[in-house]
C-alpha cells in the first residue's frame, strides 16, 4: 500500500483517469477507532465525500445525517477536539490521516464507475437520517463507506476498511444493500 504522501501525489498529477482513494483518521483518543472517507478525482474535480456526525457543519447547512462533499483539506485527518467543527474559533490539532487504498482507471473502468457512484448516488445511502457515534456499531461514517464498497465487490479487495472502522459491519446494512455495482462491473 502506498504511503500517505505517495497516495496524495497520485491525485496531484494531471491525469484524465478517475481516481478514488479511501482515507482514514483516528477519532477517539486513546482508543484505536477510525473514521473513513473517500477522496474522488473525476475529471478536474477533486472532492472529499464522507458522512459526519451531529457536530459537523454540514448539518447546519440542512444535510440530513451529515453527508458532505467538500473541497479543500481532502486528505486532512479529523480534529482532536470535535467541538472545533461547530465552533471554528476553538483551536484543535488534527489526527494524522492514513491511506487505506487507491484505485484509478480510464473511462468505463471500475474506478470511473465507482467515482460516478460516489459523486452522484451517495444520496441513496439508506441511513441518511441516522447516525450513531462510538460506542455504537453504526450506522456511522464507516457504515457509509462500507455501503459504497459493497456496491462494487471487486473494489472491496483494493480499498479495505480496517478492523478499527467501527460501524463497517453494521447489521442493518445487509438488509438495505442495493448492489448497483454488480451490474455495472
């Protein structure tokens, strides 16, 4: 697996390929629990796509459970003090982020289809109205990333959620799987 710097450099070169990366960050200190998000490059657009909890600014903008499409700080870890999201004047360092895998490819590749799914169909995530933070097993940010990956089973081997991604195995997820990607692969 690429180092974080090597992974970021793939997004920075001028390529016409679609690139999807799965990145993570610690979220609870001192416990080893992680939050994951996608960074998607499609055409000239680079976006961070994730589900955040109730403290995110996205909820103040009217999003349901905090599905965010953000530009800037695509590779940054989360704030150590989550109140910084709601009150930006509260200073806080960020947890270090890490790379959990990257795929890339040209038009009609798996990376291309996955990037379109993340950018255009994430609003179909079945738990947009629900979010349960730690110690719950979901639904949460990792349930969202797991749901996306399950739509494309061949991608699950390349973009891997670690055991520290609480919520990735949320029991309600299997009942609501749609598997768009199987037909698209």
